[in-house]
C-alpha cells in the first residue's frame, strides 16, 4: 500500500481530459448536423484540421523535449481545432484548416507555455488571423444541402485538396447578405426579403458553427447541466447582443436588425457557450464572467452593426481576452475564511 501524503489534500472532481471530452460531446450534434448539410467536404476539412493540430503540437513538444503523450491525450489541441473548423466555411480549401490549426496550437497556445498559459482563445485567434490574411477564402460560402445530394467522397477530395468549387451552389451567409445590402443603402426589411433561411435548423449558408443554432444551444445547456461551465458568461453575452438589438430595432426597425436575427445568425451561440467559457482566457469569478460576457456581447453587436466585418464574435472575444486581467484585478474571489470586505471571520480572542 502506498503511503498517504501529508495534508492538505485537494481532490479535483473532474480532470482536464474529462472536461475536454464533455465539451466535444456537446459539440457533436452541431458537427453532425454540419456534416449532413455540407457533405463530405465538411468531413474532410474537420479531419484535416484535427490531424494538423495533433501533428503540430507533437512537433513543438518534441522540439521542446517535453513528453508528447500526456499533452496530446488531454484533448485540448483536438478541441481547439474542432472549435476552429466549426467557424470555417465548410468547403474551404485544406490549407486554410492546416494553417489555422497550426497557428492555434503553436503560436496561440504552445508559444505562451501550453495549456493554461495562453492569454487569448487559440481558436478565435486563428480565425482572426485567417480572416484578415485570406478574406476571400474565409468568406466564400456554400449553400447547405442534404448529405445525399452533396458531392461523393471522391469528388469531395478534389473540392478540399484542389480547391475546385461549384458555382451553382455558392451563397452568402445571412450576416454577409444583410451587411452587403445595408452598405448599398437598402433598408432592413428589403435586405431580408427573399432570404428567410431557417437558421434555427441550419437552413442558411455559413460555417458549421453558424448553422443549426438549436443544436449549439442544446450542447451549451448540457455543459451547464454537467457543471462544466456556469450560466454567467453565456447569459451575459446573449443579453449583450439582444438588449441593444431590441432597443435600436424598436427605435428604427427599418435600419436595425431585431434580436432574433442576431441570435440565430453568425457564431453567437458557438461563442456564448463554447468560446467565452474557456476557463483559461476568461475571469475567475461569476461576477467577472458576467462582465466579460456582457462586453463580448456588446462588442459583437457593435461590430455587426457598424463594423466593416459582418461577424464580430471573434474580434469581440479577443478584445475581452485582453481585458481579463483587468477584470480579475478589480473583481476578486472571496478568500476562504474572510468576508467580502476581507475581514477575518474568526472570532477575536479576548486577553484574560
């Protein structure tokens, strides 16, 4: 029998690997929905992204002369690549996924010291890099279609690895369509006419993380139920988008989109439940997470409404990641044994 170490003892109820596995399980319904809507090219892109993340992280660990197996087995690199690919166009060329995954795990994660040391969310940092560097490839969308009507596996290889595209099914995402029409001076109602995509079920063009908002919501609620995440950041981010959208659309409904449009389009659901809840790049306290999520929501709405890019989730997350140390400085957790003012709860002993 092994001797028991001296106290104090700390027992973690859940391991890093289990947390990553639960998050990936929560992402599975939305991912499978994306596979069904976009066919084999989406499957290929997902597989290439995950493989590139594993190989890239293994190479860095080898160069650093660190153990490879424990780091790869915790699932953090796979989850990072998984989140990234959900934010990419489903029919994007293979090198987009490879560059993004390598940037996420090497530059945004391992360069800072590995898991737990990165100040910015790796998946969102990679998405911002790709969007700025390759705007055409990152904004070329494909209209969803049933898996049975999608290209076969052999044809999908040419789409993924040779860049072949089918012009007949090219489409604009809901956010991109409305942003383009607004730029031309067309009012909100006109911009939406003829574009009533059932975003709730994945009927509109976009990334796998944009379509099927219902599956992402269910996955997020599952994580809250399993106590992997708390409600503070997701609720605050959704409120940060919905409240200003509701106010401004009530003031001028012709020029400002309503809250339902914002909720069901873009990567809001993915960001609210799977991105900003990252414990490494978000504040430590419930109050701090609420402030963090509210800032992400407000910035997302501002960028969507007046910014040059149709989507603002990734930019909003990056900006609020930079503000996390400031939030943690001013919103601190209560020290065990003291009240919120820092005064000890132990009774004062009177001298005899």
